[in-house]
């Protein structure tokens, strides 16, 4: 299971900001939307910008491993594409 700390490291933000995003107290910024689009290529940057807290929670629940393991898997997926 990925923690908010892991998500924060992956998105290059702090953990309290992750909490605000998934609890709807803060909207996704353009830089965060861009990082989300890199991690989850099924949605565009604009779609991530408009993402609801529920969509963020669902996406994050699909992640497995440490931030470095996730980054490694993403690199392999991008190389294969």
C-alpha cells in the first residue's frame, strides 16, 4: 500500500498537501497535473487539473511499491511505448 508520504515524494510535494488534495481542500495545480499525467498516462494534464478527490484516491490506490520502484516501472513503460 502506498502512503501519503510515498505519494508526496512521487509528486515532489509535501505530505500535508497530498492530504489537502485527496480531501478536497486544495485543487490540483498545473505542475501537479503534469506530474500526474506522467504517472497515469490514461488522462491528460487538463483532465488531471479537473480531477476530483475521489479520482485522485482511486488513482493513488492503484500504485504499488516505493516511489523509486514506481518511477522505475514508469520508466520501463515509457521505454516500451
